[in-house]
């Protein structure tokens, strides 16, 4: 018998900035076209946070909705993990800022950074604390305002990203339900494919770093694309096998929403038809670590994911990192 407790997601929430930036708006900003963006990425528009909105503001709203959805009080939260690559500042952590904003006075709070894979890293960390009996109610949040570190003059990157936040509450659930398996991976050897070079201890902010655009996202799109398809399909196939299922047993896949061509290539490689894949990047672009929790929240609230469904979450991101999780949905 498994000596560990079963852990599931008992509440979800999300928050998106109101401002929409369409492909037609981008046509006026850089040398691009709506047609290029839609056919190469699947994106039509994205949400952009205004000057007054930081990552913690979006995270706070998503958190409140998820806690309410789980039927908990704010003081019930034992642990808050925020996954983000765009924290409000280096310290305090965005998780501590969220703790203050929502008044979760009994919680321990910290951030983790695994770029776009961060929500699945937070899920796996939160799961450990509950299944070993250390904490009962864990809030995990994927929140990002990549617009703040996007070079709006670089057409290779600025058409891709959007801002948003998604949150989930983890609790003990009935045996056999909830997270059946989680798997994480990292390949720091190829970290150069996706970086924000300046602003840390290697290259502190200076006039020179600003003039050289080193505080923005730098990316080798083609290499990241190839890595994404390989890493996500391998991770998805391995984790399905690990829980003793076949691909036919999967009701829904919620992949990181980076590019429709990446998602379609992964679905094809693992033999899953696209009607079983949740896609919302047309409306939101790539929200990095927020993409999976926002998509999950939408899928659950629309009724696309129902109690008893087998769902697979799968992500890749800077680091390089990847991860997947198989969940028997319990709500
Ligand atoms: O969450 C992880 C974050 N990163 C990713 O997910 C990125 C993964 N990579 C991708 O999604 C794709 O590689 C991109 C969408 C970034 C690029 O698509 P691609 O099909 O790999 O295009 P490419 O880089 O091979 O560029 C093809 C052409 C180039 O022109 P030339 O050299 O063939 O004349 C680019 O300069 O498209 C040009 N191009 C554009 N044209 C119009 C690049 N960006 C644009 C643009 N508008 N926005």
C-alpha cells in the first residue's frame, strides 16, 4: 500500500489584464503581418499589463479566485509557491507579496523559477509537502508579465508573448484520484537558447546593458522549437507509461501554449487527436508559466475537464526545463 497521501487540485483561478494587443496593432509597431503571426504561431491577440500592474497583482487576483473555488479561507493556506520569471523585484519574493495582498497570515511563501515549466515544478513541489503530511493546503501560482522584458522592436520575439496568471489549490484527496504522477527535467547545458542576460549578478544593470538591449528576452526560436517538440512528446509518453496507461486513456492534454505548430507536432508524435488538446493561445499568446494554469482553469470552468477525466499537463521552457503531470480530475 502507498504510504503517501493522494494529492489533487481542488480549486483553480486565473486573471488576465484587460488590454488586448492584436496582430494588427503589432503590424504598426514592427515589420510583421497578421498572416505571418497566425500561420507561424497560431496567435491572434494577447493581453498586456498596464504600467501600474506587476506580476503580483495578477497573481493575487488569480489566487483569491482559486482559494474561493476550493472553499477555503485565506488563513487556511499553509504554503504559497509562485513560479515566475518576471518577479516584481528580486526580493521580497512575489510569493511574499501575494501573501501580504491576500492576508494569508499562516502561510510560508517562496518563489521558484523554471521559466515556462514553472507551474509543473510548483505542482510537484506542493504535492511533496502534502503527500508527506507537512502541509494541508497549498496554493501554487504561475504568473508572468513578459511584456515588461520584451523588446518591442524585435519582431522575432515581441509577437509571441502575453501576460497573465493562473492559480491552483492543492489538498489531500481520496486515494486513486488527483496527481497520479509528475515528472520534471532540466538541461542546463543548452540554457543559452533562451535568456534574459542582464539584471542579475552576472551582468548588473548599467547604462551599457540598457543600451545593448540586454534586459530583454533573447531567444534562438528554431532551436527552442525543436527542443520543445522533442521534450514534451518524450515526457508525455513516459509519464503515461509510468502510470500504466495508454494514450487512448487520456481524456485531455493541456500543453504549454507556446506555438500551435509545436502543440500539433507533439499531439501527432504521441498519437493524440487535436480534439483532446486544449488550445487557447489564439487569444492569449504565450503567457509562459501562466499558460497551463490559465488553460486548466478555463477548461475546468467550461466543463471540458470533468470529474474522473484523465488529464495530462505538459510544458517546456527556458533553463532548459520541461515537465509533465498526469491527473485524475477529482472535482
Ligand atoms: O515558451 C518558450 C518560448 N519560446 C518559444 O516557444 C519559441 C519556439 N519557436 C517558435 O515558436 C518559432 O521558431 C518562431 C515563431 C519564433 C519563429 O518561427 P519559424 O517558423 O521558426 O521562423 P524562423 O525563425 O525560421 O524565421 C523565418 C523567417 C525569417 O526570415 P528569413 O530569414 O527567412 O528571410 C525571419 O526573419 O520569418 C522572419 N520572421 C518574421 N517575419 C514576419 C521572424 N519573425 C517574424 C515576424 N514577422 N514576427
